[in-house]
C-alpha cells in the first residue's frame, strides 16, 4: 500500500511540473525577424508589487503606466515571467495586440499585448486599468 501511495505522489508531482508555463531560469523569447509590432506604446511609470498566491507563497508582479492609442492604461506583467522585467525602461517601445476579449467593444480592459523590451526580448502584459 505504501508503494502505491509513493508512486501516485510521484506521478502527481511530475504532472504538476509539466504544467508550468515557464521554468525557473528560463528566459523570455527574443524578437523574431519578420514579426511586426505596429502599436506604439509610451511607458511612463513602473511599479513592482508583491502578491500572495497561496499559503506561504508570494509572487512579484510588475505594473506599468502606459499610453496606447491615446489612452492611459495600466498593464500587469505575467506573474510566471523571470526577473528580466526589472530591466524595463521608461520611454517609447513597440507592441502588438495578442488577445482582445471584447472584439467589438470599446474598452481595453483585459487586452493582452506583447511588448518589445529594451534587450530585444518580448514580454506579455495584460491591461488591468484605465485612467483619464
């Protein structure tokens, strides 16, 4: 009976490791030649916040204030990303819209953008707020 429990625990742990989006130490993808990033974005502020993700677990999240298409937006970085997000710089950068859950709507909330970072890597950010 004990061997069965240990084997099942091992199987569940191996399945959980396979389901991770990004492995520890894995870097962000680089910009591929030929990819277009038509959206111009101006980053005017960057904040890092710690969020409790479970019992005894925390995650560092990055939040950016940006202007996209004349709208002042707050974007949240992917929580599974490695620490290259600390190398973000203020100023102009290129982006592209990856996902728009409101195909016909006029609200940008929960739109997902791929943003070209200063070191030519691509980070994924989600719109979480709008300001005037």
